[in-house]
């Protein structure tokens, strides 16, 4: 994860994630769902500035986001301080939002993960990445992955991670319609375990040594939320076919939506698809792996 220093503040980039396939296996006794998904961090990011202060306080560029104690950044400070022995770390935080919310890109989890990394740096690295992932798991199902980013197979709630090395070198074009999908709603609608075996699950079972061959993964992408989210929001299906017609090798929805992404091996085709979406007035991001 990229780290920057500017004007005496410590700066952390909070990378977004996309799901390269997402299967909901079953509903668990604790109300969460058992997942099988490959997560990929991308270089669309929020930026979090952190500096020591007498009182902990958060400001944010997006007036729609609460800066109260419910914000995942402030909750990250709380769980960090609870684990810290000695005096709590008090900080002034400023969050510059770029990742759309309710978009299936893990924006809140990304901010929480960035806050944990930044606090750890500020305090002289008292915690290992494994401890940061454990703390992140208290804040959001995507947050443990976003501590280190890259590419990883995630199971459990999303916290059981196996890093993957993907040999493919792709460009991602994200299309983010102006509809926010509630994750809680999407999980309440999904019918888990409809397909105990599927090309995607078979592909995941066949992974060995953490290596993912070039295009094998993109030929088997499935997202269990896609059908139900597209039925409720036809724009999601329209954007997916737009990306497909623009030459994407594969298209899928990320997480529980509403973002759809296209995967391209040709940079120019990806740029054209991105510009085409912007010309239609759609929020679009041209991304590389992070
Ligand atoms: O963990 P997080 O706060 O991101 O999850 C938001 C909601 O999504 C949970 O309250 C739950 O309803 C649902 N969820 C789930 N199973 C998961 C992840 C999330 O049911 N593995």
C-alpha cells in the first residue's frame, strides 16, 4: 500500500476493492454469510491525513458522510486504542472521499483499514499486519483484505485470506451508476448455496500454490448478487452490456453492487470505454491493480 508524507501529516491511501467473482455459500448461525470471493485492490482511493492532536477529530470532504463516532475511521481509532497498552493515540484525521458509497467497492472498509495502518505507523508499528487484520475484522468484512490489498482469495465472512499471485496484467474500467445498493438489503435477498458447484467454485478449488493463470479466472466470473441487483436497478445491466460492447474481456458486478467493471487487456480499448461512459454522463474510473 502506498504511503505518502505531506506537510507534516501522515497520509494513507485507502484503496478500493473489486470482487473477481463472489459466491454466497450459506447463511451462518451468526447472521453473516459464508463467502467465496477473489478480491482485487484497485488504485481508486480515498486519502486519509492523520496527525497527532490533543483531541481525536475527523473531517471529511463529503458532507453526506457522518463524521461522528459511527464513522468507521473513528471506530478504527477506538479499536486501535483498545488494543494499545499505554496512553491512547489521539489524532486529527481528514478524509478525502473519492470512492463512491453503496457501490460495492468497500469504501468504508478501505477507510477503516487505512486508519489502522496510519495509526500503527504513527505509534511506531506496535502491531503486526496480522493483528491489524484482526482489528479490521471488527470493523467490516472487507477491511481485513484492505490492510494489505493485492489479490486474495477470501472465505468465511471475508476475513480468511489467502494471498494470490495473478499472472494476468489487466486494466479495469469501473462504471458506478447513481444508485446506492444497501449491503444488508442485498444479503437479505440473496439465495445462498443455489449452486453447490459452479465453474467459478471449481476454478477456486483448482488453485494451487496461490498462482492464478492469465485469463482462466476472467472466463469463470460469477456474482451471486448480480441478478437480483440488476432486476431492481436495470441501469446496472445496461452498464454491464455497455462495457461488454466496448470490448471488455469480461464484465461483472462488484460486491453487492452497484458498480460494474470491465476487464481489458488493451489499454487503449479500456481508455475508450472509460471516456465513452463519461461522455454518457456515467461516473467511471480507469483503474490498475493496487
Ligand atoms: O461486515 P459488514 O459490516 O461490511 O457487513 C454489512 C452487512 O452485510 C452485515 O450486517 C450483514 O448483513 C451482511 N454481510 C453478510 N455476510 C458477510 C458480509 C456481510 O451477511 N460475509
